[in-house]
C-alpha cells in the first residue's frame, strides 16, 4: 500500500483512495487523456472529473487504455450545478456514463447547490429533487456512493433533514489558510468525508514565503507540503497537474508534518488571498 492507495472509508462502508487526481481545467483531447494515463501510471487509483469539465470522454478513454481492471479505479463525476429536475438529472447521469464508457460510477456528486453565477442563492426544493433522483441511481447500483460539492452547512442540513441517505462526500475548496472551518466541521461531525478541490489554490499558494519556509524544513516542494497538510487534517486532496513530472512529484507524500508545523499551518491566514472564493466558503 502507498499514500495513493491507502483509503478513507465512506459512511456507507465503501473505501475510497485517499488521494485523487483532479481534472478540472484540463481540456478534452490529448491533454486530459495523457494526464489521466500518466496519473494512473504513477499509481493514482482515484480519478475525479465532471460533466461540465468537458473532458469525460478523454478521461474514459484513458481509463480503458490504461489496461487496469475497472474495479481497481475509483471514478467520480458530477451533475451540472444548474440541473435540478428529475428528467435532467437522469439524462445527464446517462450522458456521463456514456462519455466515460463505463457501466457504473463509484461516486456521483451534485456539483453545486446553486447554478454557477448564483452562489449563495438557496435552491432547497430543487436540490431535494436532484438528491432523490440520485438516491435511485445509488439504490440501483449505478453508483457506489453519492454526495455533493460546494454545499455549506445550510445546504447539507437540507439534505440531512429530508431522507435516510447521508451524503458520502462534500467536495469543497480547501487549502492552507482557507479550510472552510464551519463547513468542514459540520460535514465531519455528520460522517461526511471532506474532499479538497484546489488544494494548491490552483497554484496561487506556491509563492507564499511562510509555506515555502516550512516546506524547506522537510526538503519537499510547497505542493507536496500542501497536499500532506490536507491529508493530515483527515481531508482527501484532489491535486491537478498536466505535466508528467508534476503528476509524479505530487505522489511523493510519504512524510509527516510535525504537530507544531501543523498547528502553524492551520492557524495561517489565507495562503493565497487573491484566489477566488464563492460566498458560501465559510
């Protein structure tokens, strides 16, 4: 076992590799195909994509061409944020499976509780319609788990008050100094695994002098320190890279940040203050 294949256990008993490979902002075609193929070759067994990324077909081709058995790769995709009616959810789920050319997903997420551009607007009833439709996919074994992304405390509570299926995951923006403490604490208190998208703030934290100093102490890169920080907080990082060298470097996480440095990192102000946040990231 390695840091890439060690697992967290979701609240339904499904095991999920504790580091995922993110594909946000990687365009469809050779870039996405090569990145996913290189990630799998480097040892990743958890691939994260979404319908709106527009790269599901290339991700699916790389999964197949890797030669790895399907059951060895944990695959996540996401329902577009604006799709919240039953028919739309059903149609987009089928399109995702067709794009990926797989029979079932491992994890399917509502990409956001609101359509993009309307962050902070409440869509409580609409999210329940989407969630109920997704619970049927779960009941029919078309996905091994279901969850959400960008949900804050209010939106999570809306689902918890509604039915018996607790989201397995809340995928949120999470990096040093921007860990969404309220949303993270609520999710973890209810057995919902937090996944960190943009754990490097899309590269914006790489030049932070304080973080650089701590990374130097461990003789690791800022990226490696940032990913290890996420893991040691019990959160699942989803690093993205498009060069083979960076993909491989992000797998070198077999070190431990000491308690004093973790305390300093957790107390740090936003390590990338110019980075974009939505209003629900609290």
